[in-house]
C-alpha cells in the first residue's frame, strides 16, 4: 500500500473505497469475443453490472454468425438496458464501407463502434469481460474523478497471480521503452506516458465529449492510443488514474498470432507514431539498444522485488521476452490504422446501432422478449 502521487492525479486503494458515482448517467462498454461467451468471468461481469444499473451497457461483439443466436440468448438473460452491436455483420460492414471506414477488424475497432453508441450518455466506462476479480467498485472508482471535473480516468492495479508477476507486456516492453525515450528527451508527452502505473490497463472512463474525440487503432494498441488522445484532450490537469485493487484476468502466451509478441508490434507502432506526431525527436538507430538496457535494469529490479515477496521469478524467461519484444521497436509505417474520432466522422451512431440490430435479427431469425432489434439492438428497453 502506498499513497505517492504521480504527474497525473493518482487515487489510491487505502481503505477499500466504494465511492458514489453517477451510474444512472453512464454507459458501460464491454467488448466481448465469442470465446468469452458464458465464461464464469464474463457472467460475473454482467451480474455485477445488473446491481450497478447503469443507464446503458453496450456490448461490441466479435463472433461468427453461428454464435450470434447463443450469445444473444445469453445476454438477454441479464436485467440490463443492453445494446448488442455485432461488429461482423454484413449491414455494419456495408455502412462502414459507404463512409470509407471499412478495413481491418480487431478489438480497437470493436471498442470504437461501442463508443459511438455509448457517448449518448454523459459518461462512458470501458472495460473487458474476462476479469475474474471484477466487482462493483471498478465502475464507481473509474467514474469518481469525472464527478470532480476530470475528463479522463485510467485504472491501474498490480498483476500478481499464481505466485508470480504478470503484466509482462507493460513491465517488459512499454515501461522500458518509454523510459528509454524519456531519458533521451524529457518531453511533456513522454512524461505523460510515463506517469501511468499500468498504462496498458484496458479499464478507463471518460466524459462523453472526451470519448467522442478518441481515435482507437483498429487492432491492438488501443490502450496506448487512448492515452495519446487523452493527453491532447485532457492533459495532465484533466487526467486521473485510479487504483482498482486486486485484479486477475486471462493470460496470453508470448508467441502466436494473438500472443504478446504480436501485440507488442501493434503497441510499439501506436506508441511511436504518437511520439513522432507530438514532435518528439527519436533516435531510432540507438533506440532498440537503449530499450534493452532499460529492460535489463527493470528485470533485475523485478527479480529483487519478487524475491522480497517470495514470488517465483525466471530471469532468463523475462530476458527472452525482452529479446522478442525488441523486434517491435522500429520506425512506424506511414499507414495510420486509427479510426477517426466520432465527432469527425459522417457515420451516425444511431444508424450503426440499427444496422447491427438488423444483422443480429437476421442471424438469429427470431425475437426474444425485451429486444428492440429494428430500432436499437437493445435488451430490456
């Protein structure tokens, strides 16, 4: 437990706080992939949201057509004002194509679709559906700074599970890369990126106006891309980070098409593009080596911390991850895969919701009680 402030306002879990929060004016965006359908973690998330009774829950769903019916039926069992946005339906694809926004699909694109619908409410909270330790305090804590004049709130937590340290992509890639950058050039933008206790946490809250100005990358890199936009919109004075306490969720392998190594390329691309766009000079010829040096220092620091807490720690495994992540440190390509801010796109969020609802209705070929498919894709309306 500690109470140290950062360059952004930092709210600590000192007495297990459960602050009051305007959930009745809040939309909660919970992106779901079909692999999370009916899992204990996802079921817990939606059961807890029932007790919070937010104004709206928006579920951007990435799934194949044959899974829409079962997922639709599962979600309809929760007592929530819930909008199901099937991100892969033909009408959604056509609508995006009409305004020149078709392209790669991924988590960032899913969340972006959800933000358009969610920003109808005063506040927006975004979090994943795979959190084993999720409870009602998460949404309340994230919202609290917004009720005190802040524009953007980011969650943080310690990733300690099964007797070892996790949070590997943040600890071993993001943190040493940002450290290497800020050591060479203490630019305000870099100091902002360096201020967050867990910059790759997926949990954040924002005012509707801030949410409409976010430009997520289509796939991975969503979290660091959001921070880049938050710097421009909220800055140091309008940003807070909030301790969410104990946190456990699914882990990824380092290799593979959806592993941490692949994710590091997207995170690195998004991070470094933002750095360049903010006018920061980067010496790419030496950056990779400076990253390795910073990462080696951190590995030794984590090793001592793990020993102090009697946790397992494999130095060589950590170093092998650093070596894999180093390949992601390259000058970003000229192709920008970010989506436009909702306040700058010709796409109508209402039209998108109607298209998604029609896609769901066609895929399920049925209507369940409480669904308004032709209008908004909502449950319990």
